[in-house]
C-alpha cells in the first residue's frame, strides 16, 4: 500500500514498447526474424505473462459464486499484491488476490491467493509460495482459515501438484477453465 504502479495494459502497445521501440532501425533494415529471435523471451515476460495474469483476475471476478467462497455480493477487491517476507528478506508476488468485504470488528478475510504462469508447468514450489503468503497474511491478522489457493497455468500442472490439489483445497485452473 502507499505505492503507485503504472503498467501498460494494452498488449499491442506493450509489444511496441518491449520489442519494436528499441530495435526500430534493425526492423526497418529487414532484420525482423533476428529481432524476434533475440526478444521472444522478453515478449513472453513483459507482455504475455502480465496479460495472462489479467485474464486470470477477470476469470476470478466472474467465476461461479461458490468457487472461492460463498459471498452474496462477491469479493470487494480482486487485484495483485506483494506480501513481505521479512525473515527471508523477499517479497512474494500474488497475481490474483481476492479479499472479502470488510466487516466492522472482524479481521479482513482473504478469499483466494493465486499465482499465474503462462509458460511454465506449475509444481509444488508454486503452491509452497502461495502457502507461505497465506501464512504471512495470517500472522498479520488477516483471516485465512478458508483461503482458497489457486494455480492458473497455460502450460499445465505436474503430477505431484495435481495429486496435492485433489487432497487439499487447491484450485488448478488451466486454459480450458479460463475459456469455458
């Protein structure tokens, strides 16, 4: 809180800023294939991944009522967030954070914490980060007993994560779910 972050959300403008702007003269001289070869990973990281995370937040906002917890009016906040981890001197980035409406005299309820991955098969390490973020929020006074952990992936989920998701209440949301 207290920090403003600005990000280009239009993918076409993001593509121009991430790829074309810095290589304009090379593109004019017909070196498009080489420019793309050198910048495809940057495009995935700076344009596609953030756009995919936005699609995941939109999915969460329009998901069936009981998927993330029973709220008659839905969550009040769906966004991204950073959870400080002072003992490890890091911050955990949350791609899809859903908070319930505030209730006077009650701790704020965290409905869901999610991580989105466009180009990486998700595994137990992704789930461990979400669990760590949930535990840190609980230690700061948030109500996390019913927080749903969600992994969003365009590349899929490994077998260990699938098995764990069946045992624990972990949502695995792939492209089929996002686009159904």
